[in-house]
């Protein structure tokens, strides 16, 4: 996956502004990752229940006062909503429902939160 991220950055001519890194959830923040990045994009990260707590702790470590986190997930099991409920206890989570395509992805149980 790392090589794919690097290639995508190159194809989009973003090498001067974007850097790919590997970050294992629940582990200390790698030196290459800013303490509190401006933007976090987390897509389809909620699929394996034992990883929910390491993911939540990683987000706690990364999200600062001015960090904007875009979080998208597909609800596959009832347990998937447990992650969002836990996140709402820690963060100000708002589901995006005013997107013009909201009904399209909502039918597929896809949720976009910020």
C-alpha cells in the first residue's frame, strides 16, 4: 500500500507538499508524521473490531485544536457503529448529510463524518 501511496503522490505532482508514511495504529507517532497535522483523511478504517481502540488512540494522538479529520466508513456490522459512538465521546463528530450525493452513499451504508 505504501508504494501505491507514493505513486499516487507522484502522479498528482504533489511530491513537494505531500509525504506518504506508515503509521501502525496504537504505536507512537512516527517522526515523519507531524504532531497535529492540518488534515487527516481516514477512509474505510472501521472494519476490524479489535483495531477500534488502537485507531481511536491514534486519532487522539494526532488530532489537535486546528486539525480537521474527515472520516468515512461503511457500516457492515452493528459493531462498526460502536467505534463512532466511542469517537463521539472523545471528539466533536458530525455526520455530513448536506452533500448532494448523500442519498447515494447512504443507501450503501456509507457514512462521512467530520
